[in-house]
């Protein structure tokens, strides 16, 4: 009886984890549609701004979901 309860407890805890769908890949970033080429890598943008001696504009945009 004890083994049955342990097996049932394991099935309840592990079952949903095993049956869950694998995580989906992140959606591909759409191409920029304007004349300004925005960078998405902060370190690369800082390096480029310092090289070009231009200010850096950083936009934090919350994506719902």
C-alpha cells in the first residue's frame, strides 16, 4: 500500500512536467522598415556610438505577453 501511494505521488508531481510541451523558439526579429538602422545589442551599440562620436539613444519597450 505504501508503494502505491509513493508511485501515485510521483505520478502526480512528475506527470505534468513530462507531458508539458517543449518551449517554443523565440519569434524571428522582423526587419527594420525605416532609414535608421537600430541595433538590438547594447554593447555593440555603445561601441558604435563611441566610434562614431555620436550620442546613444536607448529605448526600453515593453512587449506584452
